[in-house]
C-alpha cells in the first residue's frame, strides 16, 4: 500500500471554505481517477494555530503503478486548480510512504 500524504497549513480566512471545498469538490475529483483506494483527512493538534489550522490528507493507493499514474497524469491539473483558487493562502508539502505493517 502506497500512502500519498499532503500536509497543508491554511489561513483562518479560508479554513472553513477550504475544508468544505476539499470534501465536496477537490477530493471527489481525485477519486474520479479510480486510482485512489481510500483517503482520510486529519487536523493536526498541539500546533501553533495563530496563523491557521494544519490538515493532513492521506490517499491510499494499492500499487506504486497507480500512484505513479495519478502523479503523472492527473495531479498537475488538480494541483493547479487548488493553486488558482486559494493562491498564497495556504502552504502544502507532500510525502509518499509505504505501509509496512
């Protein structure tokens, strides 16, 4: 199992709308690729939230091939939609992990 983790810190000004957009638009578009087996959204706790909350979204792929296809074919356009909508009101970084147990 491959886990694609996106951690995003958003400003308080967009936090509620950003999370609703993730749930109602962005993630459903990602799932339409049929490459993602499951996903989870978490809000990180015990962090400084003065500038806004931090969320992590984990997307589960059954194989490296599915992950690779998603990243090469679908991710650029989906990432651009996010950037064009929210501009500089969030910062995100991505990691890829392999489930070992």
